[in-house]
C-alpha cells in the first residue's frame, strides 16, 4: 500500500479578523507597534531585476530616495534574465553585496551548465505544468545544493495547484538535503481589482488562495517572497487614495501568508518577477513596511522579513562543487 503524500494535506481555512485591515481603536490596551519608529536594522532586497537600462547603481539610487533605506540597503539578490551572468558578475559595484545571482532554466528543456563565477548562483524557473521532464529538471536543480526559485503562476485552479504540489513532491522524493525552494510572484499574487475590497474575503478565488498558501506552508524548505503585486500600476505611488486601496488588499494576502509561514519564511523583495520589475524601490519599501507593521510582533520579526531571512536563505548558498 502506498503511503499518503504529506503535500496533499489541505491547509486550514483561515479567516482573518477585521483588525487586520484597520488599526485598533485608540484607548484600547492592545495596539500595533508604532509604525513611525519600527524599522528594520538592515534591509536585503531579495529580487533586484537588472537590465541594460537598469544597473545596480540605479537600484541604489532608487533606494536612496527613502531616508530609511539610504544607509541600510546595500545587499541584493540579483536577476538579469536578458544579460549574460558572467557580464553581470563583472559589473557589480564595490558598494553592493550580491548574495546570489539568478540563473534561469526551463523545466521543460535540458538542464543548463552552471558557470563558475565570483558570486554565488541560484536557479530560477517558471512553472507551466507537471510532466516527467519537469519533475526531472526540478530534481536536478535541487540536487545542485542551491536555492531554487519557482514562479508557480498564481492564481492557480485547484487542479493546477494539485499538479504543482505533485511536481514538488516527486522532485523532492528521497532527497536528503533539500535546499530552500523560493516561491515568487505569489505574495501578493497578480491581482486585478475586479472584486470589491469589501467582498474580497468571501470571494472564491481569495478562499482558494488561502487554502493553497496554507498547503504550501507544510513544505518545510519552502519560503516566499514579499514583493509588489505584478498587476499594481506604478502610478499607484504618490496617489494617496490608490495607495490606501492597495494597502488594504496587500494586507489581506500578507495576513494569510503570515498565518501560514510565520515570520521566518517570508522575504522582502522590490520586484515580483523578472517580467514585472519595479523602479520604485523606496516607495514599495514604504508601502510594504506599513502593511507588515500591523502584523509584526516585535523588532525581531521586522528584521527577519526585511533582511535576516534572505541572508539565511541565500547567504549560506555554496552549491555543489
């Protein structure tokens, strides 16, 4: 008799209290940390997308627009899908620490050669379906002993999500040392504001998201990036009404993720994916921190999500020799 697959365990249905979306009444004993004073000690950006028109120097310049980032953000996980990895490694400025450089690969094609570079390398891919080839490719990636990033393509139907779970279960089956599996473009997911905010928490798609995030949290090696929604217009920044609307939506998804993953498996990033890079690093940091503070327990939680977790996931990346 075959053993039941632990990845098929369904997560609990999570219902967040209304307090997750509004601050507590003044005068109450319970209160959130003071958002004006609670800032991370240091910040690591877990996804900086670099291109011919956007260098790491430009990223630093964007971050310096925030007085809270100017002297705290100099460490990055870099993705440069359109530029040769060797070229990028040779262009790293002296005042930037690159924790890891992304090497893209396809789950449906032959595995790539991993170049020898002066910076650590991690592997990244996009999920398009489960097949014998994709299982073999993901297993190969995990066997390299490096973090592996996967964009699962949220939102997923129930059937597609079960196939995604099946991919991870079969690719990791029997592996002794599984490196971190980093899920991107998921927190928050690419969301269109078709559903009014007041109806979001009862919307079937949101309920499905809750269940899927809870199920993913049962995979011990899995961590998730906290990045701007790929569908959030850059015109949002500077528009008080639009920012307030997106802040409430982001909190709905962030609260679900914290319920499932806690504070040790979520990492701040300025871009959700290679296809949706942002040039508003400082503005996203401000919005991301405002949302997170209402769920933070203490300074340690803030430090973990905005820096410590990425240092742990990518900083110990040595890869197979």
